[in-house]
C-alpha cells in the first residue's frame, strides 16, 4: 500500500467517524451507514459502535435499527453488547436485554457494566428470578476478586423492593455486608426502604448507627427522609420526629414522610400543623403527596368535613389538581363515616375513571353498614376492572357473600360460594410479619410447612383457651401431642 493511499484512507476514516459523531437524527444516520458499508467500515467494531450507540441511546435514535445493525456484526465486543443491554434496560421492553446478555456470558466478554445494566433491566421489568440468577452468577465471578460493583447490589435490592419482596432485599443487603462492601447514600436509602417495607426495625437502627458514623451521610436529605419513613412504618414515631427535627435540609418528600407518619399513628392535628410548618419554616409549597398524607390523617381521625374541604380547596388554595388517590382517600373517609350514598355520588363526579381502590373502599363500607345494593354495584365494577387478574377477585366475592349472609340472603351467599369453587378462584392467604432479634419472621394463613409450626400451634392454643391451669404442664402436654401428630 502506497503512502498516498494510506493517507487517503486515514482521511476517510477520520471524516466518516466525525460524521457519525455529529449525527443528529435517523435521517442523517442512514446515508452515513450506507457509506460505512460501501467502504467496509461496518466491519470495524469501533466504527460501527458509534452508529449503534446513537441509534440505541439517543432520544432521536431507533433502538430497533440498532438491533438490526447489531445482527450484522460477526464478533461484537463488550462495548457493543453493553450499549444494547443498557438501551433495552431503560426501554419499554427491558426483558429483551437478556437476549444480549446471554451471548456475553457464552463468549466471556461480560464485565462489571454488563452486570449492572442487565440487573437494571431485571429491576425495570420485574424479572425477580432472572435478576437473582444474574446476581448469583455475577457474585460467583466477583467473589474470586473479593469485590463487586455497588450498583449491582443496589439494583438487585431495588428490584426485590419493587416486587414487594423486602425480606429478599434485606438478604441481599446482608450478603453485601459479608463481602465487606461499604454503603453509599443511595444504597443506604434502598436498604432503609426494605426495612420500612418489611418492618425490620433492628436492621433499620443498625443502618442509622452506621450513618451516624459516616461523615456527610446525616446531611443527605434523601437518607434523612428514608430514616423518617422507616421509623414511622416500624412504629417508632418518636424516633422519626427526632430524626426529622435534626435534618439540616428538608424537602417536600421529607415533610410527606413525617405527615404520613402522623397520619397512620392517628395524630391528625400534628399532620395538619406540619402542613402549615413546611410553608413557614422551610418555605415549601405542599405537593400532591403531602396533601394525600393530610387527607389520610383526616380519614384515620374521622374528620369528614375537614377532609372534604381540603379536597375541594386543593386546586384553588394550593394549585394542586386532585388525582385519583386523593378522591380514593375521601371516598374511604365517607365510607368509614357511614356516608355511603355521598361516597357513591363523589365517585360518579370523579373526573377520571374510578379504579379498584375506590370501589374497594365502597365495598368495605357496604360490608360494615350492610348496604347490599351498593355492594353489588361495587363488585360489578371491581370484577370488570380485575377481569385480567383473577387473583384480585377472591376477596371481592368473599366480601359479597358475607354481605349476603349478614342480610339473611343465604341462597345468594351459597350461589356466590359455588361460583368461587366452579371458577377455581382461590382465596389469597393472609400474611403477616414480625421481627424478633433482627430476624423478620413471616406467617401465612394455612401454612403447614413452617419450621416452628408445632410451637406456633401450641402458643395459639394457649392464648385462645385462656387457660387458668399450670401453663408449663399444659404446654408440654400439647406440644408433645402436636409434635406427634405432625411428625
């Protein structure tokens, strides 16, 4: 090859790469791609990666076109794989990221970024099983080096939390600590969210102590807000208030957390006072979440007029247009107050389509007040909404049958129960959790495989019998009986 030819090729290379980097839309990209093909540059991974990155990651790109270009590459490198995985992880089809992850494992080109992006895809797609498998595989590879990306741990915890699997998220958190990984602010917030969701107060306090020892953590508004939320949901309102008052900076989420805490603990006047304080102390205007917390407080305290007035004045006084959750809260408030007809009229005036939370609140009110006609209407609407998800229909039909029984309409109740059996609808078992010595224990209604089943049955028997006999002797006798019959 002559020096002149090499110089021309070098000039073309620089020119074409410059064109690719300056590309602004798909209309410009396609002729550049054609030039790459005619000159053979499409066979160069570095060159084609510029076009793929634009198609996959740019707001003006086309992810489908990026996938088509990827299919023409003989041996993609980790950068190209990661570009597609990253793009799909934040798309409306995050599960497709796994399609590009599998070859990286086979070809041994997966790196830390690969695992981070694919875990994010599992989080966004609710792919718990796949996320766990990726986490385990990545953990096996990283354990050799004794370190793994903090983002991966955080992404997997967040995925479990989004799928309401907070206990599993805490399990990941414990594994992370075993590897000696230091928490950052983002990871602390995620772990505290898992504690709040599962009621794991012991772990929440441990994280709080960890935060107090780390410089800068306590001043982080998101960490402080997560602590407030955790303590309120774990029943420690005093600790939540203490943390809140010590926060050097507070935002609307911080106020929403403490107001929500006052609401669920029945301290409605404190919640309303916070609504005034956030404007006077921090100069913050209440948002929809804050106002929802105050409405919830009104619901728990039975302040019907105050709740209705707040809903009516939300737009004029605070500039907040009421959303579905605000209407749902006031419907619940009216139902608890026995104003079922008024609640139904409010539902009909809603500017948006009523969802299950609204009709569910009305149905619960009908069960308490024994309003059969409104209950039938609520069930009809709920069944229409939950037609695609049979799991949501069990409680609806059971409540309606109970309402029929209370109204002495036994034949209708029997028909409902028969329909439940014929359709194969199974009642979702109730579940509760309790924390003892830092361990969260889960109890499911009807569970016969719990490792402590015999002891649980004994304790329930003793509590229910209200025995005045020797408890130790009766415990031993009952325990032996249950142990024998469950062996």
